[in-house]
C-alpha cells in the first residue's frame, strides 16, 4: 500500500516561469534536474497493519501520517519538496520485512527509511540496513542494535539503557520500604529480557528474590500462581506479562489477594498502555505501578503535544485505531520531527550527514527533548512508571484526564507520590 | 516450598479448573469421540460463541450465562449446517476423508478467526457479571466465583449429556452410529442424519461452553489455538465418547496443572499434563473410560 502527496512548491510565479523556460530551453538533463527538485521526499517503511501487532502499528502509522500532513501544510522540506510515505503491511511478521525493505530500497528507491513498529519485524532488517550504510529511525523495538552496532540507527522509543526499566521500578519499591522481590514473567523473549535485567539489578542491590517463576504461554488460570507468590510474602512484585495474561493476572490478584506485605506491584505488564485493554480491565488496574511512554499529565505536554492529540483524537475514529493513542502515536510523530529537524539543519538528504546531526544534537519533539547515545538509544531513559488511581469500570474517557495514572518516575516528569502498600492503593 | 495449605488450595482450584476444561471439551467428546469427525475447529467455534456472548452482554446487558443459553439453538443450527457441508464435500467421498477432513476444519477455523477480527478487531474482550472478579472465602482459601460457575455448569452439562445419550431414543441412536454405522443402515435408519443431529448437539453445547470461556478469562480472536491441545488431550485421555470420563479426565488435567503451577514452577505445567496423557495411553490405550476395541 502506498500513499502519495504532492503539491507544487511555493515560489513566485515569475521565478517559476523563468526557471521553467530556462529548463525547457536547456538539454533533457536540465528537465530532469527540475523534475528532481520538485519530486517529493519519499520515506519508506513497513508497518504491522494486520496480525498481532496491528493495533500498535496502525496507531503508530497514524502518528507519522499526521506529521507528514503537518510538514506538507507548512510547505514541505528542502525548499518546497513535499513528504510522501511509502508504506507496506508486514503482517506483524519477521519473515516479511527483509523483502519489503529490499523493495523499498531497490525498486521504490525511497529517500529515507523508518523501521516498522516493534522488535520482531525490525530485527531481521538490521543487518541489511547496516550493510548498505542507511539511516534508520527505529520504532519501539527493544535492543535490536545491541549486537549489530549500526551507527546510523536511532530509536524513537524512550527506553534508554537496558537496565533502567527494572531499576526505576525497584527504586520505587525500595523507597517504599521493600526488602524482597518476587518475579513473575511470561516465558517469552521480551518478558525474559526484562526479567534478566531485573535479576541483575536485584543482585547488585543484594535484594533477595523470594519468588521467580516464568509461566508458559496459554496459561488460562493464574489463581494457583498468585497463591504461591502470596505465600512467599514479597515486598516488591515485578511482573513482565503479555496482554492476554495481564488481564488474567490482575483478575486473580483481585480475587485471591496478593498479601499485605506487597508495597508495589507491576513494572513490565504489556497491554496496560492500550485504550481498549484499559477499558476492559477497569477498576482491576487500581494500585498497579506500570511502565508507559506518554500520559496526559501536565508534565508531559511539550510544544505541539496538545495540537497533535487534538488531531489524533479526530482521526483515530475514522482510522479505527486506539482512541487514546498515548503509547505509540506521539512517538511516530516524533520520528518525523527528528528527520525534519535533521534535514532542515543539514540541507540535504545525505544520510551520513543526517545521522551525524542526529547523533550529536538534542532534538525537541512533542514527547520532549531527545538525545541519543552511541548505540542509537536514548541517552537517558524516559520510560515512565505510573500508578493507576481511581479507575472505574468500562469507561474509556476517564483515561483522558490527568490523575488516573500518576507518574512516579522519572523525577523531572513526576506528577505525584506512590500510594502504598498495594492493597491500600487498590481501594 | 511445601505447605499443606498450598497443596489443598492447589487441589481445590485444580478441580474447578478441571471442570472448566471438561465443559469446553464435552462438545468435542461427542463430535470427535463418538462421531470420529476430526473437528479441529472445535476451539474456534468455542471462541465464536464467546464473542456472541460478548456481543449480547456488551450491547444488551444480557448476563453471560443467559446469553450462552440464548445462542445455543443458533449454534445447534450452525452445527447442522457445518456437518452437512463437511459430509457433502469430504466424508461422502472416500476412506481418506479423515486427513482431508482435518484440512476442512482447519480452513473453517481460520475463516472464523478472520471473521471475528474483521468484526471485533484484534483486542481482547471480556464480559461483566456480578460473579466475575469476586471470590468466596472458605477458611484460608479464596475461591473465585467464576470457577464455581464453571464447576456447576460442567457438572450440569455432563449429567444432561449422559442422560440424553443413554435415556433418549436419539441419544441411543447416536451411540449406535458411533459403534456400527452399517448395522444402523441395515435397520433402515440414515446414519448421516443421526450424525448431523449429533454434530448439532455437540455444537449447541459450545454455546454455553463459550459463555464459560469468556467468564473465566478474557478472549481474543486467536485464543482457540491455545485450546486445541488441551481439549483433544482431555477427550483422548477420557476414552473416546465417554461424557463422565471427559469430566474426570479434565479434572485430572486441571489438578495436575494446578499442583505443578503452585508447587513446582509454572514452566513445567504443560509438560506434566501431556506426560500424564502419554502415561495413561501407555497403560490403557483406549483411554481411562474407553471400551477395548
């Protein structure tokens, strides 16, 4: 699927006529040059629009499309060249992306590349992009460049150093008086990566792990696991789960209880960032402290953030995507802003020069200032840890107001204090 | 860490979980156990029923259990139509229909999955009812009400199906067709019509089982895949075609899974369940309650 946007650049009529006349009078090469100047800047990408990652992929793409429309409304880049997106559906599959990116590079001959949403579809294109020396803006993948070491990779996600995710959660738990930890994780790569860093951080801090279990995919009933976890009386419960399990775990916690010893519960539960899942879980979410990327708290509004969400909210209805769109959409927009700022400063599409600019500078976006470390990830983590408060059942709109997810970390974005212990925070 | 309380709790939860597995496997026990139809789309039918229950609960605030009963006649008709299509296109045509039948039902399962995605999207869906999200305190043990509902429904369904198959004329005809189709034909009865009726019953049971599925946990369009192994495991372990055996086998599986999850570590749960199946089949190839061929 491809989408094209092109409008003539805005230069004076006299100058346009003069240029056109000169070009016509000149050789065919001159005509080609004129056409090249007016040609749009084409950004190619695959995006999961069907399959398991489709919910996130579509929201992310809508964010990028809003940026495209904004930048084109302002007259485009490089003296009037419009931006055009060339997008293919990768069906959430790692098997599809290498062929799609080969086509984007060799057949479509796009000017720049954006990565698809998520780790799995992105990982297989990394060697090819490195081999060809191409700039790639990453889209919420986790540690895909750690072994490849491509110096022209820039991830839009707020992850930062890999251990910061677990460290921030444990910080909150320890400050609340936590002296032991339980680890409940899905037996799946992403969750196990989180668990590994959590174990490392706990070992550094000599924080004893009293319960450490990985549950298999397709686990239906979590009552038994929660009862076993409760019996170990942990102070901090770090959960790294996937969407189907997150709901099952929280339901079992609500029924069985997790014990009065627990100060904080959550950390790495995937799914609790999406509107439909949050609406489904409703009051079960109360008290949970979990990661996120953007939330409607005062501290999270930067230049253009409000305008972006005004546009997103309207277009999300037509596009049938996450009505809230907090987790991915603004970061899709920020990807565009990164490349827009780089092109404006460099004044060309030279990929090496663009990469150098992105690496060496701090960039202001609608999700805050972004600076990259040599591995292309954020210099400092901006992953939020936030506590759900006062959530009621079956109400999507409540999540648009501040105070439903109070930011506890990072310090500069904090919007409230932890309510502990967990059982008290659930009420 | 061993504790008697934990073990007791694991057994109680395991029995209830087993009843849930039994309820979602009973339909397959009829279609696969009695009729020899390789119904791998059974879990997809189950998920479809869950979405129908979700639709009624979300839009008309119908209690999930009532919604399950309401959709039962529709699923009965759906079962009749599915079997007729399967019979005309596959079963009628030869001895290798079994293998091709699997392809047919896989196809049906994928179509159902895609239709659900088109209609409801890829997100998880759940229902609301007073008995979801609360637990009953029994001393130190807390038992989720939704699992008690599963226990009651599974017991009722097993009793009803057992009585139907043993006491009614049509029920006995279904058992007869399972034993010897040719003998039935010689007596002037059309076995295809009886099998179609039985397949309708098997699918109708899924209406209420689908309600249980979404009561116990949220559903998503691909959830059926997770139940293919479990439901076939229960039916084969029970011995093909035994309703009470299906419930007992499911309880064994549920208790084993629950004890392993609680006492030995969650990663081992699926391996232990299927090891039990292999162990039972090694000792009794016809399953726990199956008759010797």
